[in-house]
C-alpha cells in the first residue's frame, strides 16, 4: 500500500491519499466493510422476524379491540414499540453500514398526560413509517439472507474444493462432488482439470459475493434512510428553527454593538463637548480669548462626533447603498481598505434590500479582515448573478491560513449567510492566496 499526501481543495490542509497495490475486486472479500455488511444481512433476518411479529401482533390486537376503548392505547403502544425498534435499527445501520441517518422528529405534545401522548403517537408520521418498515423489511431481509448466504457458502466451498474433495472417496463412497446423476449416468468432479475449474468458479463466486452483498445492503440503506430517518420537511423545519435562532442572536449582537459604539464613542464625546461649551460660556465675559479657544476645540469635537456617527450609520446601512446600489456602496468600502481593491459588479438588476444589505455587510467584513490580518498588497471583489443565486467573491494575495471553523469572524459570517440559505466557502491555504466565495439567494427588488 502506497501513501501520497495531497491538499484538500476546500481548506488547504494536507490529506492522506492511500493507493492500494491490490485491486479492489481482489481485496473486497477480506475487507472489514464486507464482513460488516455480511453481518448486517445475517442479523437482518432474525431481527426482522421479531419486528414483523411484534408489529402485526400489536396492530392486529389493537384493531380487534377498537370496539372497546382499549384498542386505541394498544394501537398507540404498538406504534411506540415500532419507534423503539426503529431507533435500534438506526444504531445497527450506523455501526455496521456506516450510515449516518439523523433521528426523526420527536413527538410533539401540546399538553402533558397519557391521552396527549396517545394522540401524539397516532398523529406522528414517524410512527407509521416505522410500522411500514417493520412489515416490509421481513420479505427483503429473507431474500437478502438467502442470496448472501448461498453465494458466500458456495463460493468459499467451491474455492476450497481442492483441499477437501478427498472426503468423498474416503467417507462418502464416491469419486468426488456429484455434478449430475440419474439411474444410469453419474458425473463427478474428480480429475485435476475438473477440480481446478471448480476452484475457479468458486473464486468468481467469492469475488462477486462482496459486491452482491453491497448491492443488497444498498436497498437497506435506502429503506432505513427513507422510513426511519427524518423527512425532508421535518429536516427543513429544524433547519429553519436553527436559522431563526441565528437571526435573533445576530440581531441582538448588532443592537448591543450599536449601543456600545454610541455609548463609548459619540455619546461620550458629546457629553465632553457640552461640558466644554459650558466652561466657554462662563469665560466668555472674563477671558474672551480662552473662551474662543474652547469654542474652537468644541468645533473640532463636533466634527469628530459627526464623523463617528456617519461611520456608525454606514455600518448599519449606508445611504449610498440605498440610493445607488451595491456597485457604488462596495466601491466606497473598497476606498477605505488599507490595500488597493478592484471592484467589479455585474448585476442585471438590484436584488431585494435585505439581500443587498447582507451582501454589503459580507464584503465589508471580508475587506476589514484583509486590512487587519492578511498582509496582502492587492485584493479584488467580484459580484455577479448565476440563475437564482447572487455570487460574491473576495480574493487577496495575503498570507492565507483563514479557517471558517476556527471560531473567528468568518464563523459568524457563515452563520449569518446560512440563516438566509446562503453559503460561505473559504479557500485559504497557508501562504495564500485567499479566496472567499459567498452565495446568497437572489430575490429581485420589491420581492
């Protein structure tokens, strides 16, 4: 086995690439994955018998008792038991097949109590999908078991036939393995050529069995993922709930930042300005020259406070973005960057104000990172549209090493984009260059 070291195109970190000298088809019968999948198929038959028996018994008992009140609790208990068996099946698939499938949506109970629990179980789609899995998996598990075991046993038996064919003349009283026989004719595999051909056929069976088992377990993967995992709708609900939390946290953080900037910056400067003007007023009659100096200093403080307020307003939502769009707003941001920045915006129309604001904020943050951390001498910003996506790309020739998973500002930026179905991809190998690509959903102005 040879080992090469390449680079992952996403993050720039070295990754190990293993190259086996033995072809995959020859080593498959001895790989751990093959034996785990074969073990999964062997276990599927007894487990599916238990699941099928439990499901049919409980559902039939519940249906039979529906004429009384006891039918509904028994029905709910049967479905709850199927949910528990489905959880075990997910664990088994994760351990033996390496299938990462998430847990389905939990029971949603508006009230507490036994009756609320029964109603939640009966209304849950997960309960009915696990019941369907319990019923459908038995015929498939039986078929998989028979196919896998027969191919496995016959393959290894024929492959090793040269080692044990002597058993027939020694103990069975025939020349070898009987290939055909009737009242007048008998064909035995007893000469070296026939024994060699038998071993060759066994080799073909042995080499094909892992791929047959893999195909069988592929159907199991589909069944587990489709019937025991979360539905697309429930996964989308969970994602939207998470995105809503990110949006709320981001808005709260922005409000705290604005409050802090106002309190520590412009507000403090205006308080000092009011005190200076009060002192100047007192000295106006006694020492006009000193009062004039104080008024002049206060005039400078007013200019500084106004500049701070402009910068703060520009950080929230600049007027140039509202009036003239992304091209002018990003050019204004680029002019304040510490390195030369080339800006190119190619959009057929203006996106929705919310998307436009997020795009502006994204580029602003990335350019600030370039100014503070990159050590670059040049940067470029490109903005364009591809079908229903707004694309942003910021490139610099700095030292690289940026990582979205390190808990830096890029992490917060990625979460902000994810909250609106956006994507942030960072390609920043050590030594540079750094290329940050962002995707946002395109929504036209006024949508």
